[in-house]
C-alpha cells in the first residue's frame, strides 16, 4: 500500500480527528513518542532513502526563491532585529561572546534573545521554548 492510500484510509477510519483524539492516540502509543520514536524515524529514513531531499527539491522547484523572499521580507520588516542578529553572529565567531545554555531551563540549544535591540550584544540565552514565552505574540 502506498503512503497516500494509507493516509486516505486512515483518515476515513478516523473521522473528526482533533486535538482530543490526537492526545488519546499519544496516550495509547507512548513508545512512538518516547524512546521508540527516534528509532522509528531512523528506520523509516533508512527504508526511504532520499525522501526528505526529494520533498525539499520539489518544494523548492514549486516555490522558486520563496524562502529567500520570505527572509528578505522579514529583514525589511525587522531591520533592527536583523542587525542585532548579525552583530551576535559576528561576535560569536570572533569569540567576543559565548553561547550559553538556556538561562531558564538549561537546554543547550539556545537563541540569543535581545531585551533591547539597540544594545545588540546584551543578549539573554534562551532555548526555543523559553524564548517563545518571552515573545507571546510569536
Ligand atoms: Zn529553556
Ligand atoms: Zn527574543
């Protein structure tokens, strides 16, 4: 059975799929979301070599220059943020500042959060989750 057909049948069997049924499914399949998940996706990638590359290639073909345009539009809308990020990237490369674990939870992967974009090197290091909390609008 190919994947399209599989999804079609799955949707037919699960009408009204919503947050609640999703939550229940997770409860009934804890392995998929815990340790097993990594293993599962690793296997899946092995069985479908080049799948993600192919998806990305198709998306790029279907949306020529779209990502670039999105980035450019963002820079135009947020010039001070963009400049501040550039400052941080350069300072990181030079070793003027060091990336630190999340100040709130200790996660290693962090973003530089600016409380004041006029002071580009005064940053707080926050993980994606804690960072989002600092920007409720995002
Ligand atoms: Zn955090
Ligand atoms: Zn921030």
